[in-house]
């Protein structure tokens, strides 16, 4: 599977983002694995024309361009906040609900971009909705902290919100999401492996598939995340873009460690 993620899409609307749509259209002509596209899946108004586009219309534009799935990021956090605040009431109007209703849950991936908030002890977290996890010694915070909760961000990681990744994941599943792409800002680009504590915290809290993302740097990192956590898939970008590791090498190493994968 291939994921196209437009991290600057919050600045403008997808409908006007012709380069991204053209990339998707061209890719879908010759790529025959599922394509997931994310960035800007939300309702918005064109400041020039005043026309309002619903999230379903935006998603439909991506699907017509060749996408098999859409990934919803910032709007997922907003929807989760409203869902929790209402005591678990579904409005049927969120991006997740409207797209899932028309295209099915399997077409809706939600992308969560959290960062660690370190704690010296569990009791230091005063919000009961924040899931606190214990970290391995090698993952301790800058002052030796062995606990943290994972604070969700929006707008490409530029804005933090007072809601944790586990809470957002559970709310998104309830609203109709079919899959979770789970990133970690602290691990992104480090090439030191996936955040196992985060992956386990979320995968243990939901029943839909979780895709591990952020931190992969070599073949062993994929083996580690599949043997140590409950995720169903793992994603990498930089190490493949830079051709440091080939996709087939990852699959071969997984096979050698009794982890099945689809081979070319």
C-alpha cells in the first residue's frame, strides 16, 4: 500500500490543490496497490468564491482521482473532542461519519500525530481521559521520566490539543473509522524504531487495524514492531525515499523471522 500525505493542505483547500490531485491521477494509472491519500479532508469555504465544500465532497474528489482510501487528520481530533464533550453522541455530520456512511469504514483511515508529555509518575496526570503509559528505560524522557501521555496535535503538528491519542482513537472507531495510521512526533525522522509504548496503548484500546508509523530506519525495526506490539501494518517513508533500505529487503527479513507479508 502507498500513502500520499499532504502536510501543508491545512493552508488551502483540496479542490484547488491541483498538483496533488494530478500526482494522484498519474500514480493511479500505473500503480496497482491500494492508494491512501491524506491532507485537507474536511469541510471548508473558498475565501474567493464563498463556496462551501463538505468533507464528503472533498473526499469524493480524491476518490475520483484514484484514491482507495482517505486519511483524516486534524478533523479527527476536532470530531473526537466534540464526541467526548457530548458524552458520546454521534451527530452523523463529522467527516468520519459522512465519508464512512457513503464509502464504507474500510475507506476511512484516521491519522493521529501525537507527541509525548513526560511525567515523573502516573499521578502527575490529573486528566482522567489521558491514558498514561510506562516507558522502557531506553525511552525515558530528558530528565529520566518513565511515564508519559501522548498529546494529539493538529495542523501538521503545529498545534497541540488537550486530548490523548488513545481517546482520539477510541472516538474515531466509534464514529466509523476503519483504520488508524499512528504517528509519533518524537520518533519521526529519528530512524531508531517505532514507539512501541504508543503502538500498544492504542492497538490494545481499539478493534480496528493500527498502522505503525514514524521511526523506521532498518529492516529489524519492522520485525520488532510486529513481535512486540499489536499493530497490523507498519509504514516507512524516509528510509525508502533515500533508498537506504529496499522494500523487498524488509519483506525478506520479515519472512526470515516468520512474519508473513505480501510478496511481489
